C-alpha cells in the first residue's frame, strides 16, 4: 500500500482542528509512516454513557475517517470499564455510575452507529475491560504512582469542586489514569478528543513515556455548538441532531440553527471540501446567496451523509411543503397509546420532547397543537376519537406525529 507524501497528508489532516500536541512530532510520525509504509495507529476512546450519538460526536469521527481514507488504522476503544466510573471532565458534581447492563446496552448501540461514518475494514474495535479488568492491585498502585495529587488538581473541574467544597471521589482520579493506560495497551500513535479532553490526552503521553513507549500525538477537535446556538450539543439539552434521526428531523433541525453557525456546521459536521464551503459563505456574505438557501444546502448535506441523496431530496420537498406552503408533511411517524393518554407522556414517548419538563414548558408556551388547535392544559388527556381517527400532534414548526388512542 502506498501513501500520499507526508506533506500532502499533513495539509488534509490538519484542517478544522483545534490543536496538535505536538506539531513537530506529528510531522515526524507521518514521515516515518510514509518511509516505512506503515499506517499510524489512531486511537479514539468512547464511553457508552448515553444510548445515542449525535453530529457533535461525529466531528472527531469524520476526522478519523480522513485518516482511514489516507491509509491509516483506527483503534476504537469502547470504554465499558471506564464507563462504569464516568469521565469527570467538565462535571460540577460526581457522575452517577452506570451498571454493567447499562454500559453494554449503550455500547451495542454505539457499535451500530459508529460505522455510519468509519470504515469497518480499517477499524479495530476493542473494549478496555479486556486489559483494565486484568490489572491487580499492585498494578493499580504502580499506575497511581505516576501522578501527583497536585497535578490532578490542575484540572479546572477538580479544582473548582474542591474550592466549592463539592465532593470528589477517589475513583474519579483514576479516570484519566485509565484513559492514559488505554494508550499503552493499544500502542497509540495519535489520540483524538474534544478540546475539553486535553488533560486526559496529555495523561496518555505521560504514561506512555513512563512505560517506555514513544508518546502519542494529541489531536484536540472543536466542540460543536448545539442547534440553539448557546451550549454545546447535548441530547439532555435537546439541542442535538442525532445520527439515526429521520431525514425530516435532521433536515428540519439543520434549518433551525442560527445563521452565524452555518460556517461551523459546514466545516465540522459535513465532509464538503473547504473551497466549496468558502465559496458558499462568500456568496452569502456578498448577498448573492440568501442564508436560507445556504442552510438548505447544509441540511441536504447532513441528511445525505446518514440517509443518502435520495432521502435528502425527499426531506427537502417535505420541508418546503410544510414551511413554505403551510401544509402538513405527507409522512409522519405513527404511535399507538391506550386511553386515557396524558399529553405530556405522549410527547416524550413519541419523541416530540426530550423530557416531561420540556414537554410541560412547550405546552405552557403554546407551542403544542392537537389537530391544529393549541393545547392549553398541561394535564390534558387524549381519548379515542368517535370516528377512530388519529390525533395529529404538532410541536413547534418542525415536529409532527400521528397518535392513535385505543
């Protein structure tokens, strides 16, 4: 197998990243890879802490796919062992520990979704319990001796919790050590993570040196802002676009993002060439292209990535029908509930709201319609229609569902 030159690879692989630690080491690894005709081992660890992936997670996955397309090897670590502790990064309190059953259920979902982007033929999928569970207590003490409490307290999240007298579990200190040990176990050349993961990535470099390995290069990737344009993308905040959501949902959510986020979404969430993105944004800036039309292009690209170009065209037609012609979508997901069915519960179970509290908020704000009429009461119950027809529930401008009550 032949590689592109190190310089050509470098130009491609360093687009749309936050930081490389260190740039010099990365260039050196690329040159050696080309000279030896040997692929780099690119590590990504994912803790299965939630059941689904969204396009915020996909930012790093698309970068990994670039490495694969250039001939390199991805080592994808499912953190079934670390997931039972939970990454304390960015946490203001101790994370709830997941059960083995929860972790494994989420891990199965991740495996199905990851290969929507990654090439399975160039991916080595491993579980970190296969080496972490085999460490004895002496091994753990040796690992813990590599890090001081003072160094651990350099982490902003730990420092802030200590300052605010918020509990820090001793087990949480082991998380970055275990993530670093993963790099030793798979002999990683490069590790990837979001900018907030920098401490953990550097831990891998330190431990590899301590255990006699060449340190990995750390690639930090930008964090995608959610569709509301405020916080980072998160399912719990309801500002996400899921990888496995329907074409209509992906398209509609993409159309809802603020105009000033288009640049970020084009570059981080699609695989379009930079030159083409630059051209689109320049046309928007000059007034030659309406922001709505640019956003429709973005929405098409996102749907096509996960559902194909045909689904993207159909989603666009549905969007035009609903929002430009004022009609209901031709296809809606259908649900069946037994009477009496509380509206709040129906909204959550039908995927129209991420939580009951959010469903109540939407109803209070007048954002929910049933058969075209605004739902006025939080405690409203749905009953079977006399003619056995379905109820059409609409939330906001984009979400619809057919609900049959039996």
